[in-house]
C-alpha cells in the first residue's frame, strides 16, 4: 500500500525533480533555508511528518498531484478510509491524469507511460 509521503515522492520523481528542486521553489513561514526545506520535504516523503494543506498546495504548483487520491491514501493511513485509489505503482499517476485521457491501462497498477517508456528513475517496483 502506497503511503501519502510515498505518493508525493513518486509524483516528484516522475517529473524528474530532486528534493532540492522542489525545496528551492517552495517558500516557507517561518523562513527556512534550502537545506531545512529539503529535509522537511524528505520527512514528509518518509511519512515522518504529515504534509499540511498549504504544503500540499505548494507542492501541487510544482508537481501534478491528484488531491482526491492523496486524501484517500491519508484516510487509509489514519484508519478512517478503505477506498484505495487506482495509481500507477511507479509514478503514482491516476487514470484521470494520463494524457491522452482515453489511454487504456493494461494493468490496474501500470500506466501507459510507464509501460511504454519504463518507470522514472528511483520508482522501480518489483512485482
């Protein structure tokens, strides 16, 4: 089961962005240095600290995310949800984010892009 932090990590990697790339584009209050912001993002991606709504919104301006999928994963983490969203096991994209939107998934956990081009570096999964 993918966690909210793992979802955000896979979405970041699918855009070929490093933690430092994202940290450099996010502003924080109180103001944090680049290293502190990068460490904060690593903690979110490791599910050590939860992401706030403001953080998710800021990351969503940099990395395309599906807020409904992320909310479902967080509800499962909290023990108050059961609906597992359909996500690519590699890049964590949902069927509604795939371009073209009519592209068919050959498996429920493998999007057409990862099937055709392979997974983004750092997102490999062994089945």
